[in-house]
């Protein structure tokens, strides 16, 4: 383990990738981030976010105020891209079969005081959080991490819409919450539903704010 990153990571490369990430999207999107102060600055944190396109992961990697380690589908870990993802501390996760190895790596990162990100609905779809895998709740309960929901909107072009020029992408960070450590399948199911409900409510809140006008409240725009 290198600090709050998995073993084999290159912290300097991780930092460079985050710095580049704050600039690489600006020619294409206007990023607005609100609630970043809700992310605890120390201690284990599990970020759960909705997933509409492949862009949410890189965007959150760049804008979150701490070093993030994301669980990413294994198909992305091929060739040079895969090597780069491992060097910056990201974790490959198989979605088509049980695989405790990546989850245990994530638990070790969390127990060392790190921040791990996961997209609990498991598939991209419309990012509406219709369902959630038990993995997010299991990670938080196993590591004692607080859970921070994050909603993202704006990366997905609406059906029938023409090509957009620098569309607004909003990131809304919700309030952290803890899950009870009760044991048993029923407790895990209840914790999973809590994660799903908190994230779904935050996504709905962000949609409401985007529909009500050009702003979402006090936000930091990266442009």
C-alpha cells in the first residue's frame, strides 16, 4: 500500500492524472461542482455515484477533493490504458462473476484512511439508480467508511438532441452518512436500500435544480 492507494500505484502519476483531469474536459464541457466540502478531509470515505456515460468516472477522479480510487469494470484494463489505470491506483472489478479480490483491495484502501468510489447501480443505463448492488453497502460496513453520495448530470446527450457546444455538467455532492454495522443478510439488504435511496434522492434533487433554472446554487465552475 502506498499511502491511501493500492499496492503498485504511483502516487506522483496519480497526482499528475488528477491535475490533467481538471483541464482536459474544459474544451468540451462546463463543469459545475457543488458540495465538495461535504467530503470528509480525513478518514475512510466511500463515494457512491450515478453512472450515465463513461465520463463520470474521469470527471469525479479530477474534481473530488481527495485522492480517489475507483472500482472500474475489468474490460477497461487492457493494453496501455489498463496499465495506466493500475498505476494511478484504480481497481479492476469483474461484474459478471463473484470476485472478492477487488473488494478486499478496496477495503484495505478504506481501512488505511483512503477514499474509494463506486457506481453501485452496476450498469450505465440512464444513471437513474433503479437498482443497486450489495457491494457498496458491504464495503462501507466492512471498513467503517462513511458514505458520500454524488450525483452527476449533463454528460449524456438527450435523445434526438443536436450536437451540443460545451454543455453544462453538474456534480452535486450530498451529505455523508453512516450505515449500521448490524450483521446478517437482512441488515445488508437494508443498508443497500439506504445507499440506493440516498443516491436516488440526490440525483432527483440535481435534476430538479437543473430544470428550475441555469444555476444549481452556490457552485464552483471549472471552465
